[in-house]
C-alpha cells in the first residue's frame, strides 16, 4: 500500500499525479471519452437524455461557458435567426405557444417599445415597427383568434 500513501501525499502536497485519466491533457481526455461514447452507442448502452435532462445539461454547459468566457455572443441578426428557427421548430412539432388576443397585444406593444420605434400610448405615432405598428399587431392578433 505504499503507492496509495504516495498518491495521498502527492494530493496533500498540491502536486498532481502523473498517472490516470485526470492527468491527461483535455484533448486526450476528449478523444478517450468520444471513443467510449461511440462504443456505448454501438452496444446500445448509451444514456438517452429526456428533454428535461437535455435542458439541464444545456443550462450547465452554457453557464460554464459564460464563466470561462468562451460562450458565443450573438449579434442581433444571429439572435433573430435563432429565434425564428426555434419558433418554426416549435410550430412544426405542435408545441408552440398559442397567444390569446391580450397576449398578442402585449407582445406587440413590448416589441415596439424594445426597438424604440413604437409607443402604445401615442396612437398617432408615425413611427413604424417591422411589419406594422404595435396597434396593428394587436388588431391582427385579436382577429386571428376569433375562430378559436
């Protein structure tokens, strides 16, 4: 058991062990982990994440990336594109939120305000938002829900 004592002494003295997975550089660790993942999938023993587990893993990864300073910062066009893709995917899957007329009106008002172009208190405003004023969006929202 002398080797166990040496390992223990190494850890307590702050020195890293020269053996084992943890002592390898990150690239080598990833390579080995990837091989293990592929083998597990081939054998059918890989873990299948449910949607909640996947969401939690994504949150943790995003948080870690932000803390390390390696997270991607989206510009407004990239964010718009990502939102559009997410909305389309939700509609295709049938999981998109259906807005009632009040929610549509509020979303239109907030959208106009956030872009600094619309003001829901000024009905005569000549400012326009992309695709119409917040009042027009609210009216369209209430009309689209009449048949529900």
